[in-house]
C-alpha cells in the first residue's frame, strides 16, 4: 500500500509496531504535493522516519488519538491547508456549509482552532511526548495577533495550545532538522536553535542579538503599540535579514527564531520528486479540494508582490524558490499517466505564476530589503524582470505527448508582465495558456485604496487591458479579462467604492461574486483593519467596519442587481452623489417610479444597461 497508514490496522499491515511520528491533521488525507501534510510526511519518510496519519479525528473520543499508541519521537499537529476559521466561516462570520478538505465536502469534521484542540488532547493523553505544531494556522498565529472572529488580540498559538514547539513557514528543512535532533536524544525543550521555529522560555540568559517586542499585555491594550509591533514583525520575515524576535508574556517569553532559508532549486526538485499518490486515500468517497490541483504543478514559492491583504509574504517570504525545468517536466509526465487525465494541465505556477526567480541579484546573499518593496509604489531600480525560466518550463510541458493544453490559473502579476521589455512571454501567454478568460487582480481602481493594498495604480492596469486586447487581435484570439476586485479594504470609503462602481459601469461589467476584505492573521491590511493605522507610516487609515457599510460597498459593485437598488440609492444619497441616479449614460441606477423601475433605460439605448449588467 503506497499511502501512509491512517489506522492502527494499516500501520501493522505495513510492518510497524510503532511509528516515529503521528501526524494529526484537520484535513482529510490527500497524498498530493499541494497539501502540507503530504509534503512533510513524504519528506520524513525519505529521510528514514516512519509516519502515521491521523486525519480529522473525532475530538470527542480519546480512543481516536490513542489508536497508534505512543510514537517514538512525537506528534505533529496541523489544522490543514487553510486556517480553520477561514475554512469554517464567511467574512460575515456565518458558518459555511461546505468543507472542500473533507470527504464529500461535509462540514463539521474538525473543530474550530484544531491546532489548539488537538494539541491539548495530546498533551493530556501523552504528557511525556513532544507535540510539535505547524501549518498555515500555526504559522500565521506564531506571535500575538488580532483575531477577527473573536474580535480581540489573541496570544501566540504556542501559548494557547501548550505545544512544545511551533514550526512556521515552509517546513521541509525544519522538520528534518527537528526529527534528527529528537532522534539524537535531545528533548523538545532543547530545540531552541533551529530556523523556522518558535519556542517558549522563562529565561533569556543564553539568547543574544534579538529584538524585544512589546509584551502581549501591551499590544492587547493599545492599538498603536500593536501596529508598531506588527511592523517590526513584518520587517523581520526574510531568512537572511531577519533577527530573532522575543515577545514577553506573564512569566514567559515566546521566541521566534529566524525564518527558514528558501529552498534551493535542488531542494525544491527533491520535494516534488517524492512518490505522491496524487489523490486522496481510498477510504474516502471524494475530497473536493483535489479537483483544482490534481492536474496542476507547483513551480515556485514565495512572493515579492507584497500585497497588503495577502499572508503569503508572512508565511513563505519574499524570496522566490523555483524548480528546474526537468523537475516540472517529470511531474507533468507523471500526471499524463493518471487514469482520469484528459490532456489538460490546469496550472503551472505558484503564489504568483510568473515569478520564477529572485527579484534582484542580491536577495539570495543579503535577503529582501526590510524597508523597501520590490514592486510598490514603483518597481525597484534593482528589479530584474525575466520570464525566461518560466517560459522554458511552459514550452517543455506543452510539448509533451498526450498534453493538449497547459493553462495558467494561479495568477499572473500583470505589473511584472508589463515591466518586461520583451513581449515573448505575453505573446505565448495569449497564444497558448488561457482558457478563454484570463483572471487578473487589479483589486480596485481608486489610487488611495490601491496604495493601501500595495497594488499598482489603475493606469498601468488599463494599459495592460489595452495591450491584452491588441495581442488577441494580433493572434486572432477572442479571450477576455476577468478582473478580481475587492470591497471594503482598509482605505476604501464610500467615495472610493462609488469610483469603482463607475468604472464597472464604464466597462459594462458586473462581477458575479464580490470579494469582501477578510481580515486574517499575518497581513498588514488586517493590522490596518484592527488598529485604524497604517503600520508603515503609523498614520490613520479609513476602515469600513459596520455591517451596513460593508453591504453598501458590496452592493455598489453589483449595482445592476434589482435587490441592491435601495442600498445603492442610499449610498449615493449619503455621499451626495444623486447625480448618478437617472437616465444619462453616467448614471448607476435609474429613477424609480413607485415600487418598480422606470421603463426608461440607463442610457436611452434600446437594450437597457440594466439588463446588460445582469448578464455580465
């Protein structure tokens, strides 16, 4: 059996009386390199360590946690591929009814905050065995953080869970170093020297060259102090440039070591060469999350785009790790052999698909700049725009037998693309790698909002749109751009939201779904949301917090929908913009007669703008 054991019976069948590690996971078990559980356990296996996987245990039953017995070295705990609270709740804090990481999408297979719940159970049942936590939930909550769902500042998850060690960031090298240390006889409390770990101590006697952060009590009680602390943390996310951070608690210190070094190309190739089954364990009927990734290839990690609302920077860092062309081709060949492969590679990419090497020549040696972004507010003079390595990957994959098309779905940074003096990648993107629609993320149109987002100004996006149209005409293609747009991001007031609505009116586009800003741990935008301060400048920033204003900003993005008429009218009246109510081409909504709509259309054409908007 190629899958790792998920029950005691499977463990014994595979010849293990005792495994080295039991990996307790909030997701169902999917052995695919897009899932953290699969990567960590396969890497451990490659280094000679045995693992059993306890996926989505019933946290009400101790026997589920006892079934493998006591592991030789310890327990590993992860909430899964997504922060559990994001997985469970919408931005309006309503319980979701679907969990893509559970069998048949059934919700309720894990508790809220499983990292804490699972760890506390294990510490009670196995008090003498180390419990080590990791994954995105632990990584982004490694120090004190604002929690949107509780609407308060919570402690480091290391303190709340009472785990012995926290591993953050991309963890292949970290987990091997931890495993080797435990295997050598060291205790978990002695693992205070490993990159990518967070640990707690009562004494700083042997620690040097660190930054002392404000205490948990200080950041909990003062938003200004919280923003200052967050900014220090955000300046220390680069593996080379970062210093050790220390956060005091009552009688304790939580110590964050330097981040793990970005994987080299050889290390990336090794990770993705391991013998993944590329699907879910046969005990399940169907895991919906496999759908998007089964025929996709991860080609890079890290992102120097530094969008304020994205946690990738805090988790993966700004320095790009990329795979070799040969490694990507080998994975593509393995995908073509899958029984349900239809000839289409759904994606070759990463956090930003067209970032395939470091932003500049200094980053591998000196790290990313602490006080300067690579792309915002304008591209750094040292930025090297180069798509050649990514192009080599795409060309090699699409030339393989049995592959009909290679799509790019993981997000193109259009600004980086526009900065490329060569049109070679743009040409091949349009000719070969779009499935009718190209999804890009301008996110907004207002300069004030874009500056808080860390995104380029609208002028560059509009130039990109024009160039995309020209390229499609040049190659005889009929492809369209689908823009991702966000409402209620810090900095967006009603005037900015109206500006965005007017732009949508101008391009005759109504988004089917509106992406409302979702405050999650580890992002500058969440810090702005909580504190009302921009952590870079410590200046006030406007934040839409009430349910009504958020609803107004969403409604403006879908002003063509009949159900939104009253709310849009209310916004326009409140903002003193009733000039946008009427029948002229610039108006967002028509005059209303009685309880219905005016028979007059928006702009006097036979086909109403209103109907056209509904179809967009």
